């Protein structure tokens, strides 16, 4: 368990370092891109700069979420502040959707009356942007937990959206330079915005599922019930609830029926064995109430034990 705890702390520290570095790089380039988009009159560049602004904000929020999440649990916040990470992910998702809708809105006017765009300057700036985004995406993918941590995944998707925005701007600039096709600029913006809004919806949906205490998508509640009942002393399971505290902390509570009265020591052994089984099913925090057949509906308690804190 100590090894798992060390690994978690190592990943957590890496997440913060990568976020801080990414925040600094993106903020500097975002300022450059705003100036470049204004000078070249490119919506593709300005929309990408707007998205990078949201990146800058979202990465800062994600970084602060990790910092707040380190605060210890207290009497008012018994699980600590770890759900700040989910709130940050939700904020990121909403920002992604909002920026995409704004790009769609701006693109309408560009389709009606395509303006003159300085395509050469647009190509240079968007190429630099692509290099910057590739670097940050690589750092995040290699050095942080973009798969399991919803907060990091939201930040990573923001960067991927930027990367796509840069690719779209490059393609649009080349098309305008070769063919003089001005509509390439708003078309590239709309295509990128469509991809961004899809990703934003996914992050928002996942964050809301956590906040609504829905069953995590990687957990099969029937499989968990069968796992508990596979213990030789357990006859049945009811009142089973599984929810996420945050991306890497899944909790469970249930009532489990045993065939006869047990001593407290026997209860402890049964629950410890079940907790060990559940850890292999990605359940890190379990509270199990053991009951006998005759007591399972009257609310009386046979014995109950919460998983030791060192397994968190």
C-alpha cells in the first residue's frame, strides 16, 4: 500500500509541474497570437488565441485545484478538498463549449463577408503555435496522468484543441496563399470548433457524473456486487452505492448479509478480505455493514468497519 501511496504522490507532483510549465508557455504564446491575429485579421488565429486564453485560465484553475486538493480533511470537509479537481474539470469543459459557440458565431459573419487575411503572417504564427502545442501535448502525455485524472484530462484536451486550431490555421493559410480562397479561414475555424465542442461536452459530462455521485464509467456495479458475494461468508448484498470522490478515489458503501452471527474479530477479517478484493476492482475506499438474515431489514447493525486510512 505504501508503494501505491508513493506512486500517487509522484504522479500528483508531476501533474503540478507539467501544469505550471504548460501555463507559462501557453500564456506567453497566447499574447503573441492575439497580436498576430489582430495584425493579420485572421479569425482562425484569433479563435485559436481565444482558445489559448481559455487554456491559460483553465490550466491555472487546474493548478489551483491540485493545490487546494492537498489541504487536509477537517470536520467541515471530511473528504478534504479533492473535489476542487472535478470543479476545475467542469469549468474547463464549459469554457471549451463556450469558446466553440463564440467561434461559430464569429464565423457566420466571415462566411457572409470574407475579409482580407494576411496569409503569410498567419502561416508563420500558426506554425510556431503548432510547435508550442506539440511540445506541451508531449509533456502532458509523457509526464502526467491524462488518462485517469479528470482534471488533467480536461487540461490536456484544451491543449489538443489548440493543436488542432494551429493545424487548421496552417491549412487555411496555405489554401489562401495558393488559391486565394478567403472562406478557408472561417471553414478551418468551424471545423476546429466542432471538434473542441465535442471534447468539451465529454469532459463536462464526466465531471457532472462525479458531482451527481453517479457510478464511475469504469466500474460495473453488477461485477462489484458479484465480487463481494464471491466471498464464502457473504450470502447477499443490498444498498450498494459506488461513487467518485475525485478522479482517482472511488468510494463504496453497502450492506452484506452473512449466514450467522459473527464475533467482531470475524467481522474484521471478512471486511478486510473484501476490501482487498475491491482494491483490485479500483475501489479505494469501502464502508461495509455486515448483517444477518433476520436483521437485514430492521436497520440493526451486526458489525461495521471502514477501510484503514493508509490504503487511500
